[in-house]
């Protein structure tokens, strides 16, 4: 079963963040600890790393989109898997 990567809470007061850049593309292999994307919040851009290994199956939030903490950003798993 694929794993959802969600918008993390990167600061105590953070309620939403903007996906500023994806560093991995759909179909790419991702190892636990790899940097997946950059998230912009208030005055900082922070890197978000993967907490699991797998293949990036789907990007759900495109660069430039702002979403609340907890929103699914991408699906990671093995090719052919679904949510």
C-alpha cells in the first residue's frame, strides 16, 4: 500500500506551507532520508525528507501551491501500488 507524504508542521505556529520545489520526480526511486521537496513558510525555505523508501508514484500538490499542514503532497510506494 502506498504511503502519503503530507505537509509537515515545520514550526510551532505553522498552519500552511507552499511547495516551492520538488527535488524528485514521479517514477524516481527515493530512499529514506532523501530530500523530496522544499517548502516555503513565512520567511524560510525548508527541506522535507522522506521517512520511507520507495518510488515517487504521484505528486498531488504542484510547485507554487499553498496548502494546510497535514495535506497529502505525494504518494510513495512500489510501482503499481495505489493509496
